[in-house]
C-alpha cells in the first residue's frame, strides 16, 4: 500500500493539485462516479480482463488520491482498514432475495 500511496502523492505533486479543484472532494466524487460507470460498462459489456483491471486501477487511484487530498495518512487509513476488517469478519453470509450478502443485517 505504501508504494501506491507514495506514487499517487507524487502524481498529485507533479500536477500541483494541492489547493485546486483536483483535491476538492465534490470534484473527486464526480470523478469516482465517472470511473465507476466505466467499470460498470467494462463488466456489463464484456470488455477484456485487462480493461476491467484498468478500470479498477482508475478507481483505486482515486481512492488513494482521496486520502492524500484529505490529508489522511497511511497509518490512519491502515488503522481504519483493520478496524473495519475486524468488524466485517464477524458478519455472517445470508441469502437475501436469491443473492448472497455479507452485511450488517440488524439495520
Ligand atoms: Mg477509466
């Protein structure tokens, strides 16, 4: 994860993103929506495995960029990741409307 974070940080610095719309979360959410749409298109239209991986990379880059934009350190993210992981590992898988889901079913 560290190398992805540092590479994305380098990308933000190279393009002088600090203080611009590039690090504005509303702008970034639009980019993520756009990339999610591209991933959906790749999956539903049967694009190649390579193209589907690329769309996942686009989303992953944006997620890491969100951390950088919001000045969330890698250690802060790491702690949040493992806290959530511990929580979801306790969840049970259930069949809901014919689809298996692993969720918090108390809500
Ligand atoms: Mg894309």
